[in-house]
C-alpha cells in the first residue's frame, strides 16, 4: 500500500481544538469527558485539550492551509459532543487528505517512506523490541532495526458492515503488538460513525458530522425527528448516542430509511 492508505487520509471533519480566544479549555475538557462517558484517562485528556491551541497554532505557522472565512479568519465548525464551534477543517470535508499531504511535504527531506511494504512482526529478544520484520511488494523479507519502534497502524476497520474504513485498516498493529507480548486495553470500544451514504448495501462515503453542525436533522421515512429527546444536544449528541439511536430505530422498524434535512 502507498502512504495514502489510511483512515487519516480519508478523514473529513477536522481537528477539535480550544482555538477561539473566547473558548475555554476547561469547557472543552468537560465536553470530551462527557462524550467519553468518563471512561477517559483524565490526565491525558486534559493534556490533549490544554495543548490543542498551541499545536494548531504551530501547524498554522508552518503553513497548514486551514479553511478561512471571507475576512481571512480561521473557520470553526461544530460537531457532535461539542458545546461550541471549535473544529478547524481544510478543503471543506477533506481535512485528512490536506493535513497528511501537508505533513508529508514537511518530512520528505528527513524521513524515508517505503510504500508497498507490510510489517508483520516485531523483533523481540529478552523482552525488548529491536525493530520489525516486514515484506516488500515482491513478498521478500525485509528487516528494519531500530532502538525505538512506534506502531501507528490505525484501528480495526471492517469488523462490522457497512464500513467506510480504508481496506488496509484491519487491526494489523494490534495483532503485531499482541504477538510480541504487549497488553491490549479497552478492546471493547469500537468507534462507529453513525451517518454513512449507502445505496443497495454499498458505502459511498461519510455524511460528515459538520452537516449536523450546520443544522441538519436526522429524520425517518415518516418525517419523525429521531434524536428529539434522546440527548440535550439532539443531533449533535456524542457519536455513541447517535449510533445507538439509529441502530435501535433500524432494528425496531422505526427507520426503514434515514434522511437528513436543514431547517431555518
């Protein structure tokens, strides 16, 4: 696979950050904890949220082309689980493609990327990792020796259908780590994007949460608003609430078809 073979490249929505000067990272943190049903590691979540403004500012200073309004200001969208507009996006709904391409352009002189090369096992001796076994596009073994090895292979796509995950995202990193003796945690948590564009069982892409952030409502074939009364944020409820509500509606026959609409 080439470097674009990832969910990061396909990601639409954007980067949530406490970027606006009127936003407060404490409020952002509470939104994140509430959306995570307080299963979050609070120290790590606090660090992530508190540092988000500085990290995004650094990306902007490096030249990352986030979308701007007609006044030249960074445009902020609102997505599920957030009580404020704090999502920076690029290329409209192509943030992942723009961001990964931008970051790669900054790494070209310092980092060597081997496309069409698949890692399949860590090299472990005496409880220490010394690199990784891989194979190239000709199915020949390749050894990468390293003092430090970082596994960044994405999640476990395609466990459930339908799926919008890239075909290459199949949980390989988890399997590699497990075979090497690593402990895996929180395996019961699988993220579902609740709104896909599907016809005849085929997935044509995501319907971004940003659409609901601009006021779209999820309704069924009878015009019923499915998220009404299900959560204080209704259609902008955290993703797990929306996913469970839609699944229940489909299982009970309440929703044979789903639609979205905008209202004034």
